[in-house]
C-alpha cells in the first residue's frame, strides 16, 4: 500500500464558485421534483406504469446527482512537471488479430518516442510473421510463455500479466494496437511520477477516423474531459486500457496482495466448509460417546477462531498450523473412541462364540499411526484435514500465481484502477491528446464494443462492488459507482418510452394530473441539468453521448443480463476483440437496431392514435400536447440509430 502523502492541490485547479452554485441549485431543484413526485403525484390506480416511471425518474435524478458530485471537484491540472531523467520505461503494444500493417504503424511511432524506452509488441496471436516484422523494425516481440497452456488466458489482462513477468521497466506505457503515440507522450506524463504515490497517468483516447457528426458516438468529449477531470479531483481517475502510463511497483504490489488474498480466501472457504461438515457430524454422534462430541466441538471452535484470526490479518502459516494441530488432536480422540467400541464389540462376540477368538492387540502406537493415516474411522475429521491440505498455495489453476492486473472482468482496466485506489495509490488524468486511434467504422463493431464495455463494468459491479470495497474513500466509491450506475439506464429507458405510448393509446395517466405543479417542478430541473452539462463541458459536443445512453437500451439490458449470468451462474460471455477495420455489409443493417425501430413505430402509431382520441374528445389537450412533445423527444433520441445504421465509414458518410 502506498503511504506517501498527497501533495496539496491549489484552489485554482478546482471549479469556480459559480459552477458549484449551479450544481447546488440543480440538485435542490431535482430533489424537490422527485420528492413531490413520490408523495403527491404518483397515480397509484395505474401503479403498473406509474411506479416504473417514477423509479426511472429517480434513477435519472441519482445519475444527475452523481454527475454533480463528479463536477464538484472538476480538476484542471496545470502543466505537468518535467520528466525525470534516467527512468526505465517499457512501451507495451497489445495485439491479438489486428492487421500487421496497423500494429507495425503503431510500433514505428512508439519507437520514435523521444524519452529513452524499450518498445514491445505483445502478440496474443503468436504470429510468426509479426515476430519477423518486429525484428526487422527493431522492436521487441513477446508472446505467451508455455505456462499458459491449458490455463485461463484472461484476454488482454493475461497478455499484460505475461509481459510484466518478462520485462523490467520501472514504468509502462500501454497502447492498443491502433493507438499511434506522439513522440512527446512520455515527456508529458512521466513528470507526474515524481509523486512517489502516483500509480497511473491516463490520457484521452481520440479517434482520427470519426467525422464531425460522430454518427456512432465514438468520440467521448464528456468522459475524456469533465468526467475524468472530475474523477481526478476526487483521486478516482481510472485506467481506460490504453494511452496510460503505470508504475510497475504499484502493479506488482497488486499482484502480491492479490495472491495473498486468493490464498486467504481459499483457506476461509475451506474453514467455512469444515464448519458445516463438523456440524453435520456432531448430530450423528452416539449418546454414549461424549468424548467424540467434545472433540468435534473443539474443531468447530477452532474453525471460528481461525476465521476470526484470518479476518484480523493474522499470519496464514500460524493460523493453519494451529488449526491443524487441533484437528490432529480431535482425530486421535475420535479414533480412541472408535477403537474402544471395536474392542467392546470383539469382546462381546468372543463371549458369544463358544469356541473363543484370538485377541486383537491395538496399542497406543497403532492408534497414533491410525490417526495419522489419510483415512479415519470418522470421515468428518479426515474431511476437514483434507480440506485444509487441499488449499492451492501455488494457484496451479493459473498460469501466473501473482496477477498484477485484475482478471475478474473483461474490462480489466477499471477493476485494476479500483484496486490501486483501494491500496492507497493515486492516479492522474492528463487532459492532452497524446495518441491517436481508430474507432469502429460500422454499427456492428460499435455495438460489440459497447456491449463488452458494459458487460465488463457490470461484472466489476457484481464481483467487487465499489460501495463496499475496503480502502476506498467515500468519494472514490461514488466515482466508480457512477460509471457502473450509468449502464443501468436501459431499464429506465423502457419506462420513458412506454409511458407516452400508454397514455396516448389508452388514456392511462402515470401521474395524478398534468398540472402546473408538475411542469413547474420538472422543466426547471431539465433546463438546469442541460445547463450543467453545457457549462461543465465548456461547449464541447456532448449530446451524442446523451442520445446513445438511452438509444442503446437493448445493449445495456443485454449486458446486465449476460454479466449477471456469468458472475452468478458461470455462463461464459461471448468475448470478442473489437475489429480495427470496417466489417462491411452491402445492405443497411437495420436488424441490428430492431428493438429501437419497433419502439419508434409504437411511438409514431401512439401519436396518431392520441391525435384521433383528442379529436374525439377522449383525452385532454394538455395531456396530448405534453405527450406528443415527449414522443418527439423520444424519437429524436432514437433517431441516432438510423444515422448509425446508414453509416458507411468516414469516407462514405451518408451513403446508403
């Protein structure tokens, strides 16, 4: 754990009082609206749509509050310190199946980085032709060692773990195969590491093949800007998988502590199972063998003591040794009792046998040998003994027992950063584009990428929920949770799309009435929220991201479902590396957006029905007007998928 105190942050790096005033007003107005909605506005007679809608609104308010908290400490760092001389740096270019030309272009640019370093191509595809090309270019080439054969590969995280154990640079610049670095990337980032508690410096990801209209929402000016800067203000800027420099010491510390934790978890599971085995065995102890019951009771007490010592951070070797001694003593007692029963049985049989029987001599030495054997008259005690012995100290199920990057998720970057923060390390976000990459050029690839991001984030949420992670500050917990929370928007979108359709077609109100109170509370909150986005983003285009946050609702719901099945039921994810070249289709791939198109059709039909019902006097003018505006807004949000489906790459934008 890093114990180096953080340097003071100048007040000038944080937001102006005016932005903070806007944040406070936005939160107060939002809370006023949602409290009023729950207490006075829900139409409980139509609870089946009213409750989902108010829950969706509550979700959105929480999302807005989390954004406001992020913006509260939006940090605009000054010029970084100069890079210290003499640091050793490894530049890692991760690749699996990307075109050789693309990988070599990145490698050539990496070789031109001015700060002294060593460039490595980490080829998870083990391609001989890439090895030969790397040698010709004059950069190093590395693929997995033989120890990974028939072991979990952990995708990109495994590739990096393997590289860490075969290289020795103090610092690592990690680049995806398509991210072409600028020559000054290390000069602009290594200076942050004069702070000995700094583990990571993340820079933006910017894509050169995205038109200004950004039809696939690839550029992320809100995330690689205000959001990362806000997280940075709370020491929660996280690793995004590429264009980042990391301190090897911090990662190796994670690997060692992770190894210890994995072994401790194994021992704890074994002890927990042992407790259950002994409890069952105690119920079967005969009444005439109280010493056996007491022996098993001593093992149960030893289980509780060992688990308590484990939680308190006691020595693993001492805990397991002491527990094993208790089990050995209990085994001897149980064997003694069983042998006594056997002697009694033999004597009874001999008395009944008129011809007599040869005596069986069982001395203490024999009993000791019996207690030390792999089997025992009482299987429960031997099962406990075997459980403790079975804990895999070597982690033979893994290629590398010390895993420096998190492998609990397909998005190893966020999980690794969260562990670094929990261990007390600091991170920084450097807001300067220092590498240029390639974004997906077709909707299918884009959807594959977004699904993987969402699945990985939900995996982390379910496996290592930041709200309960030790070592994180409250602010860090909220910063990580805000990212995870955003991927739950698909469920809220269903309510937002369904409510106007239900009103316009059936006349069912999800609210008590379309009253002045309703609009007087809702409209100011919506206006202030958008104003906060605009001011925090300093005028950068953020609307495309807001569109996709709702328009990709089928992707977000699928991600939640598949990630939950993976975490709780072991169902594999259909992991795929994002292609770096266009995956062409001759026809417009409308099928990719079938759910969105169906929703759009429902909205249009509902609007027509609503107008007809208004003409017939079946519903109110205000209700129809409000819901038609709502329908237009929903259609505008969803219209982004039409643009996406028709997109043919930056050179053919607008072609059909």
